C-alpha cells in the first residue's frame, strides 16, 4: 500500500491552484490563519479541514478500506 501524505497533497494543490489563502478560507470555511500556519508548515491539518480545502479546490480524494 502506498503511504498518503495528505498535508503534502493539499499544500501542493493549494499552491498550484493560484487561489489566494483569503479566497480559499472563504470557500472552505477554514480560517485564513489556519491555512497560513498550514502552508508555512507550522500546523498540520485535521482530516475535516483537509476535506474542506480539497472540496474548495474541486479535488476529490477517495479512501477505500483494503480487504
């Protein structure tokens, strides 16, 4: 199974989107301060915040339980 680095995925998606942290905060409901701390690697994301940011960036991530 490949390890998932969710923080890295979200950080790269946010950077490559060109969307400002302010706009991302408005669209996701995650505070701009939390986004700033996350982008500067001073804080990790909760799964809920990561999900909100990815939804705002129109990125879908699907997790499946292995059998």
